[in-house]
C-alpha cells in the first residue's frame, strides 16, 4: 500500500500540499483529481522521493520513502509523464528498452519483452523503428507506457498522461488504459484534471484543491453526495461525455 500521512510540503512561501493523508490500496486505480495547482503532481513526486515532505511521512508497503530508501522504492514503480517524456535521439524501441538495458538484460529477453508490450498497447514493428518526432501524440504515450511497464513493476504512476492529446485520441487511450489496468492488476496512481477520465478509470478518487483533499470516494460518491460547495462547483463545471455504445469493447 502507498500511504501519505499528514504530509505538508512547501516550496518557499507556496504551500503545495498541507496536512495531506491518502491511502492507495494495492491493485486499485487511485485518481488524484483537481485543477492546476491543486497539488496532484506534488503527491506523485513525494511518492517517488523526488521531493521530501516538510512534515509527515510517505511510505510504500510500510517502508518510509527517504533518501536512503528511495532507490529501492523507485525500482518498484513505473512512471509515465505527459507527452511520454521520450528521448528524441532514440527510437521508440530504444526508449522502451532503456530500463532493461540498464539492468543488463540479454538482447533476446529485451526483444521478447518489447514485443509483448507492443502487442499490449497496439504498436507494430514499423512504428517501433521510428523516432519520437515521427510519432503521433498517442503513439508517444503508448511508448511511454511501454517504458514504464518494461520491468513489470507492481506500481504505476501516471502524471496527466493523456493531457496533451486531442479529444478523439484521448478517449481511445482512456478506454485502452481501462482495459490494461483491469488486465494487469497493478497499483495505479493517476493524476488528471479530467472528470470523464476519473469516472472511467478510478477505483477511488481524491479530489484536491489548494493542497488538500476535499472529498474522497468513488465517482458515484462525488456525484451523488458532494461534500462541499467546491466539490459541486468542480463537478458541474465539466461536461461529462457519455460513453459510446462500443465503450465496453
């Protein structure tokens, strides 16, 4: 389990998160939902040990995330950022294989794993030979997901992974992520500002504003029982696009 207990983090005078407590249950998809500046991405950085809390504790499976434990904790996580975060001088295949190369996997093992992941996310061999600048936004995101899954980590952290995509491609990849999360059974923490994305993917939603959780629960909890006027305002400010008749494919 991933746990943040009474965590506060400031950057200068700005409070990024304040007295924040979140528990992410194993093999669930926990969505951090909120507007820009609400503290969502800071939570991911705290889990990864990229920043340390001023107060409180962050732990993964009971192990506090500190400078001395960060390396071992991070090895158990795959991290996907907006637009994929790919290296432009490496092909899609080389980007996907980076972590395995660092762990000195054999060429045959890497090739087999890349092929397995490419089939999982729907990319062919020709696409894997291309460089990031030759890929569409959706293809770059798929390669970023392959790279995060390469070592088969039990935890996936995704920071606005579909934020830069056009609505049609975004909806397609949201549905693909839903199927992947169900199939792979990993613990997922996903940052988004998109209500439809949260509704489709989340087991649990934490709605944040100004570095605090204002309500937590499943999508129905938020829609049917908004805890504060802010929650109601946030929900009504976004128009949910109903899932199409083929969304369950």
